[in-house]
C-alpha cells in the first residue's frame, strides 16, 4: 500500500482480526496487559513498512480501529507496547513485528535471525536483557482477505460415523510426486482438488480425508539451520490462516476450492488441529505473535515462576485455556473453519491438554462443555488424540459423549498379536469388536473407537513388517529421537531385501493388518500410502523430512498394485456388509427368537471359547462368528438391517492349523471369501462343509461366509 491511510475511525471490538465489510477494514486485537498497540502497514511485497497507526480505542481489553481506505490484499502486522518483565510473565517488545492471532492469510515466511527473539541472545540463551533489533524484515506479513467465494450448492457429505473410513494424508506428501497431477499443482491444495487425486480416493473407497495440520505453522530455527523442515506442521502460529506453502496468493480460495471439489466427490474433509501449543516454544523461544501480544494471557505460566511455561505438550508451552479470551480464540477458529471453509470436522492433537483447567485433566472441562452445546461444532465430527505429556494426561476411553478417540490400544494390540506375541488374544477380541470395555459404559458406540495400525507418527505399515528398530539418522539427531516401542518385526531381514521368501511374508502380513483393520468394529483409519506399501526406510519420526522419505511414491509396481487392489476389496467388503460396521456393540447373547448368538468365539477345534481359555499365553489362533441373522441393527430411518453370517479365522502362529468349521445346523457350507495367503486375498479354496477342517496357513487370516445348501 503506497498511499498513506488518512482516515482512522474508532471501529468495533468484534469480530477480532482484520475484517473487510465491502467499504473498509475493521481491525481488533485483544491484549489485556498492553499499554499501546500500533498497526503496521507494509508495501505490496511486504518489504517496507509504510505507515504505523496507533489504535485509538480500547473496549473490554480489545484494541480496535476502522480504516475506510483499506482494501483486501493490504499487508499488515502489529507492534504492542507494554512492560518487559519476564519474571512477572510480561514479554512486550514493540521492536518485534507480531502476527495477528486472527489473521486469515499470511504472506512470506520467517527468515530466522536473532532479531526474532525478544531478548538478546548471547552465550546464555536464558539472558533476560531486552533486545532492540527490529524483526520486521524477517517476519511473514498478515494479509487482509476478501472472503467472497461461490460455494454454489456445496453440502457436507454427512457420512454416518459407522460408515466412515478415514484416510490420513499430508497435502504436499500425497500429491508432490503424483505423475498424473499437473506439475504446477503438485504439493498444493489445488493438487489435492485435481481429478487424479480425487479419483484415486474414490476408487480406494475412503469416505473422509484427515489432513495433517494446514493451519499456518513455522519451521523451527534449529531445523532450518540444519537444512530440515517442520514437515508435519504441528507447530501452529495462526489458527485461521491456511498455510501458504500449499498455495499461492489466493490460498484461501484455493483451500475452499479443494473442499468443494472433495465434497462434490462425496468425500469429507477433517482437519488435524493443534490448539494445545504454538510454535513460539519455551521461555527461550522467539517473539512472533501471542508472546508479544500478551504472554501472560495466552500461555499457561508457572504460578510461582511466571518466567517459565507449563508444558503439557513437550513443545515448550501450553495455551491458556483457562482464559476466556483464549478459549474464545479457539472457538472462533473452529467455527470459522466450519462456517467459512466448510470443513466437516477436526482431530485435536494432544486433546487432553485442552481439558486442563488447573493441573489435572478435567473430563468435563469448559472446552468440552462449550463444544457440546455449540449449535455449529456439535454437528461435525470431533476426534480426540486422548493424551498429552503431563501427569494424568493419558485419557483413552474417558472423553465425553459426542467425541471419538484415536485408540492406540487398538494399534498396540493388533501389532503385538500379528507379531506373534502371546497372552493377547483377550484384548485382541476386545479391540476387534469395538473396544466396548473403553466406550460402552459412557453410553458411546463402537464408532467412538478410531482404529488404526499406523499413523503419521511412527512406522508406516511396510516398515512395521520390515524393521525391528528405528532408523532416524536422516533427522540428524544420532538416531536418539523417536520412540523404541514399535511392536514391529522385520519378518527375517532388517530393511529392504531381495529375499523372495521374506518379501512374500511381508506382503502377507500387510494384508493381515489391512484386513483386520477394515473388518473390525469401529472407524478404520488408513495412513496415506500404506495401501501401496509406502516406506520411510525405518524412520519412525519423520516430522522434519520434507523429502522422498515422507512423500508418497506413486511408482506402482506389481506388488504395490496387488496390495492396493486388496485394500480396495476390503473397503468394498466393509461397505457392502453392515455386520462389519455395526452401530451397537455385540452382546454375546442369543438373538431374540433365534437362539443364535450375535457373536461367538471359537478355538481351532470348533468349540466355543471358555473363560479360562482366554488366559492361555500360548494361544495365537482363534475364530469368531459374526451373525447377520436377525440383526438388531437399524439404519438412520429405523429400518431393520440384516446381513450374512461370517466367520473370521486368525492364525498368528507360524505353523498351519486345521480349523474345524462350526456346524450349528444341518445344510450349511462355508464359502471362502478371502484368505491373506493369496495375492489380493482372492479366495481359491471354494466352499467347505460345516464340521470340516479349513487349512489355515501360518500367519494368515481367512474370511468365510455362511451359505445354506
């Protein structure tokens, strides 16, 4: 903006941020402890500060003004004056250009230097001395947007929870190497909206994409200095702006177009959101936004030493959800993404941190109460990562009604079982049938459990069956980062190998995992690329790898295509048969009027399991009959749902076992639908008479369907 603003009106304290109303722009910034706030206006390229405007008004701790001459596209930031007293929790420094916490779009990125820090950096990084260097040259700038967009008849797909199949993906990583997407679109929101990307998702059969963080985030200085990036994006610095590395100057419109295109294909969009902390780090971190706007309000500080932060996240700080204005920021952000950006739900990173009102995790904290009563947010999908790093932070199974949870107990149990560990069949049965031990008592249903074998954090599916140990050397931390409890087995060789026998076993074990996931009660989540054998070469903490290590490799070999076809077939099978996606938990009792149980667990001799036999450490083989006869399920319109009866056979032992097929009544045969010992899982064994034996190969899974002769 080259011509200085001459008219400055009082404006309004709400809405927060910069709001274009068709005639001018209203600016509003909350800061309880500030003494003066200046709006800094920059030229079109964000290189030169052309004007500073002191806010003329303050209402209820919100500083505001209205500029009738301002227009969309204007670049701006803030300078906030107040006490610099770290020992009292105040870190104001007007030499530091600050981002608007409500900015809808950012331009540029951080160019790291010591000027980004509010204190003077010396040999002692904890030095409290005030730093007077101006940080504007190295800071992104906020951009005023025009929110107008033609949504047309866009509608949320509103996929029922029990029909949902989630696909966790990274916007860049999913598209950056896709050969059918135009090169200029790869790695962007527009690339994910491109026909080849959407067609792949449709053919795979997933209903919902869960995008890894797209809120504006920063690359940590220590990573940038090593030539690395914060690829995953769990380092938010703006909760309203889509990150501009996945789009150009029209990033907001590009994001909306992506959502609209996915909706047109019937695919939901869920955002992985990080409201528990920001990218400003601990007390030695930079001053970029919240710290300089009002450190004592935005962050949880130690009561006896407010120079330091309460850190429940492992990232240096925790947002202060006790403060009503911070809680309002979060709620405004969530509603913005639903109402203005049309997203279908959220997955909350380290969600337990959001429930901490004092120190302990409060299951019915203010945040959950507010979300539950909100007419907008209570209608979208809400997923919790039900833990944080603080004391008492592990809360799997304890979130309130209306919430689903990432179920890491499912992940660990399934990995342990298929690795061949003993003593896990009891928990295996619980996880396979929806984890009623975790969710039923609180009145929730099987869909409360988001089941997964892998996620962005940890080994890929291919690496679970190919590595015994992490190999994170590319992260430049001497392989010290990442966890060691992977519950993986390399199948006989560490890493990539030409051994045909090892590779065949790995392919079979991947089919075991995918089949188990997609035939379990609850909501399955697939990590992007697992269905085509994506590898990170043993890296189980690739958060800083914006490289081929993390990107999906679209070079589809014969083996990868076989696995892809198997995944498609399993998703289709799940969609076609409601017995695999029940709306209510199994009861293990005879179905009304039939004398047939809705579920029955079997030993290899075809006899029903006894209570004592669940405790046998040596047991690694079991079967389960899922009855579709007289199902008590009903659809959304109350119509009765019925299905076939299926038999699932599991063998985590290395040797083949003859499994005797159940014979509850005369004239029954069992048709083999799928066997993981075959490529694509295609059945080649035909049908077996009830009472006969099925040759269940070692480390395999088979699915049989009941037929009446």
